[in-house]
């Protein structure tokens, strides 16, 4: 799939590149659907733009400079494109009437990673989708941000990722309202923190643990100086003083805006420099050098403490509830014990400035759980950080020049591929979600010297490909076990085995990558069976797209029939109404929605699962209605045609719910009266409860004996219930069904 060319640089081989293209196209479709506009920006940036925003220093060593040629000395390779897109926006956006605008690109980025790691997760060159919104005010930013947030959720759902949105830091990008999208996996390089009860989720860098309670103290000890020669680390001092690391106050000195800044945390805690910078109200902090530490404390590094220290001190909340602690004495080779915050040094700026640890609790008191994860996306509100510094202003409705308000939205395309592998695999290899799999079907031809085997495999390949199915034919002259292992390793969702033994029986074997057993299907039915399996495995979004394609075809055919009839009428100088596409009125749109609502109510009563506005399945049919209404205009106002579309939408969505196990009966229920009457003898033979008369069927329990009886007749023949119904009771339809009609 991939091959490492150098540290942090990978080539995507044909199968891996197909997956990357699938993910890229899903991202592009959802960005376009959300109203974003695609463009392409250069990877090489003039450093002057980065100097305008002050991010040359903020990015530090990760920003790649190109100093080797005179013309490149003012050039950097972009790890992100805020400066470039803001420069474009200030050149072309001049009035509030041009807003809102969201621009995006899918582009190669560069970072000067000192130690690339974790495969394609942390590289020097990577593929990223980055989008930037420009709005006039905060209310507009909220709308743009929510559109992108929802688009990201759709992207990850379509890619088959078990994602979680978590609170996050904005880092060097700046801004607020920051959310990362994470996929939990032991292979991840990030850590997310969640409450055990699911009430809280955050990146470990952003997580805010509950305040620690004051344990109280029976007696405050006096401050005592202890000689600790050569002992400067927490581990060394706690061992020397025979105490726990959490009994020490760790004093870390930083330099901020040219002045010292002191941070205090408990000995077993780690300072979060992002939180510290926010608490201090500054952009960033830098660890102080030995010279500054000696000048401030009068001691060598490792012996600093808060008692008597003349500097700005920010104290972590956990330190404020400590008693009789030990800390540095501001004297080389000495520490002091019996230190009590508030008594021995003043707590002027308490704050949460640490990372959470095992044993901490969420803000609501639930225990915190730590999980490794992969970050696959990040959305945050930038505000005016870039438009202020780069003077990207527009005139508002009062003619006043104001900075545009920005949002930033990034997706690591390579990371989605890696996360899909980590989230969807077993001991044998990858189990690709169908939506991003390099191929939907792999045909494994055994006995490649057998003409019948190769002819059948080739015909199946060509027929599936003609129907738009992405199919791979493995016709290598190799042992079956070797081919099967390769198929499992690559992880194509459906495997079809064509072998000499199966040809003798007139069957091929079909197996899902995630299932242990294969099913045998007659050769005449192999194409229709595969198409049926692929359609049943579609996600909700894929089903809707397939449905809309079907409706488009139906509308095209209906329109062609009407136009031919119109032409015939015109030859007789007679009028015939032809519906043309137009924008529906609001009343007409309401009529379409009401039609679908009636079917939603029918769905609720049939399955005793009320369908309401907040039901998780209702939105899918509503989106179908809205998209059809917008796309096909007046054609939908034809009452008979509209009802037919609504019924088709309902049946399609029922099939989706049934495939997910949300409803226990197949979507073509209720059976018609004739089929029910013919099933009653089988129901009695199986000893099942005889269902009520056809007119009185209205519950899951009523239909279950019918489904069981039909399945008992269909499965021995390798048929679905629908196919059995067609073949057994409607033989005139069997030929069409066998051909996939």
C-alpha cells in the first residue's frame, strides 16, 4: 500500500493511492455540499506574510526555511495556509455584501519534524484539507463553524470511522472554540480524556480535571532547611526525604515577554505550558535559561522554591490544598520541608496549569479514563487573529472598516486512511469500510489453468465493472492459501471464489471479509446477489445517493415518455401538459414534505417506534425530500409521481434500518394477502403461532411467524425472502430478477 522513501516521506502505491483518492473525494463532496469553494494555494510562501502574523517564532523549528539559494532566502514551505488565504481574502473581499465565504483546498503540506514517527501519522510531508471561513460578525462565524462541524461528522461517518469530537487546544493557530475529531486506538500518538460515564471528552492538553479537595491538616509543621547535596530532581529528593513525589512542590521558571514567570505544580504533576500561557495572558512561554534561574533564585538549577521568591507566581490549584510540603530552598544543595501555601508564600494567581493524571475526576465527579487516539480533524474559531495583523478588513453595512472574523477547519487525509486501518482490522489484516475500500469486490480465481474457471471469473469481473462496481481479479498462478491470505491482508470487503470444484456444482462462493463463513450462490445469480449484498451494506448517506440516482433515471425516463406523448399530441394539434423543472413555491414544498410525513407516521405505527423530529432516522428521509424538491422542481408536484417517490424513499430507508438491525422485519413487509395465505401451512408445520387475518396485522409479533416461515423456504435454495417470493409466486418476474432487474 505504501513505501517509505525517506524519514517522514512516503509513496502511496496503487492500492493505497486508491484509498487515498476515495477519502479525498468524500472530503471534497462534503466540503462542496457545505457550500465551501475549492481553490489551490502554493506550498512555497514568502516569509514576510508569516512575519506579519508573528508566527515565524510561534511555529519555531517546524517551519521549513529555504535559505540555500538567494531567491529562496525569504521563502518557507507551508505547514498551513492561514497567511496565504488571508492575503487572498484582503485582496478580493472589500464589502460585507461579499460575505460569508469559505475557501478550501486539498494540498500537500510540510513540517520540519525532527523525529518523524508513527508511520504516516507524523511525517514531514502530508496531504491535508484545510478550509477557512470569513464572516462579518460572531453570529456569522457560528453559522459557518456549525456547517463545517456537521460536514466533518458526515465525512467520518462515510469513511466508517468510530470518531469522537473532543475539546482541544488551538496551539500555534490561535483562536477559540476548538474541537478535535479523534479515533481511539492503541496505535494513536495523542491521548484523549473522557469521563467514565461519557459526560466529558477532551484532548489531554485541554482537559480540565475537577478541583482537588483540601484534605485538611491536623498540625502545620515549621519550615525546616534540609541539606540535599546533589539531589535536584523530584525522584532524587523524594527518595532522599522519604516522602512521595506528590508531597513536593515543583517550581518551574519560565521567561515571558523578557521577564521571569514562576509556575508551581505538585511533584507528580506536569505543567501544561498552553494552560500556563493562557493563565498568564500571554501568547507563549519559554523555559528560562540557567543564567536567569541563578539570577532569580541565587541557586543552581534544581533548587528553586516559592518561599521568598520575588517574581510573578502562578500556582496550580492542586498546590493550593497541599500541607507540610517540601520544595527548593533557593539555595544550592538545599531544600525545605514543612511548607504551607498561604502561610509561607502568598497565592496570588491560582489556576489550572497541569495535565490530568490517572485518579483525577471529570468536572461532574466521574472518574477520568485515558485513551490513546489518532486526531483526524480539527475545527476552531480563529476570530480576528490574522485579519487584524494582516489588515484584512471589509466595510460593514454602516460603511465602517472592520476585520473579518475567521474560522479554520483542517482534516488530515493521510490520517483518515491510517485511522481506518487501525479501527478496522483483525489478526489477518485490514477490514476496509466499503466506502473507502480500494475495491468493493475481489474475485479469486483458483485453478487458473482451467478454461471454465477463468471464463467465469472474467465474465463476472466484466459484468460487475459494467455495473459500476470496483472489482479486482486475482488471476495469479499461486496456491489458494496464499491468495486467501493476501485477500484478507488487503481487506477488500467482498471476496468471490471461483474454483473447479465450485464449477462442477454450478456455484461460486461469496464471503464478507468480516465473516467466517462463505455462502454458495448459483452462477446464474452471482451478479444479482453481489449487487444486492453491496446495496444492503451501504451507509445511510450512500443509500440516499443511490436512491437519488434511481430517481434521476426514473425522472429522465418519465420526462422522455411525456415528451414523446406530447410530440404525438402536437402532430394532431392537441395540447398536452408537460411538467418542466422550476423552483417550487413554499406551499408546494410543504405539500411534498407533508406527503413524506404521512409515510413517516406509517413507519412509526408499523414498528411501534414513533418517528419524531428528534428521532435519529427521521432526518434521512427529510433530507431526501429537501434534495428532491430542490433538484426536480415541478415534476414533484405531480401528485401520483410524488407519492411514488415518497413510497420509494420509505421502502429504501426501511431496508437501511433492517440491514442495521434497527427493525426486525424485512422492508417489503407487510406480505400481501395471497402470500400470507400460502405461508400458513408452513407456519403450522413449524409449530409457530398462527398470525391473525391479513386485515388485522399491525405489529412486529404478528409478522414474525411469516418472516420465519418464508425464510425456512428461501434459505435452502440460497435465496433471499424477496427472491423466493418472486420465484415461487410470481414466476413471470423470475427472469427479470435473475438479471438484476
